[in-house]
């Protein structure tokens, strides 16, 4: 598990970049070159950066990638229910 995100790092996706939040420990590892952002794993999908996952916490960045977390979680659940029947 990661502690609270306190820093952001840039991650290249296609031709652009996205700033993603990381915890203090992971930020230090990335800054020192011990690991790169690709190695900051999802808690549910090991080996994949957490923010590329498809669970509700990944798509919201644990609340850091959306303005209104409760609304984003509600919309996520609505969309999930609509696609699963």
C-alpha cells in the first residue's frame, strides 16, 4: 500500500504527458532513479502503473485526477452497471 500522495510526476502517454500523484516513498524512488513511474504498481494490477487501471480508484487517481470525487465515483458506478447489465 502507498501512503497519501504528496507529489506529482510526469508520465508520457503517446505524444503527451500527464502529471500523476505519487506518495512520498515512490516519489523519492523515482527521483533517485531506483524505479521509474512504470514500476509504481497498481494495488489491484501488479506491474501496471496505478493510474492506467480501470477500477474506480485508478480512473480517479484516488481523487487526485478529478475535481469532484463523489460525483466521479457515482458516474463510474453508473457506467459500470450500464455495461454489466
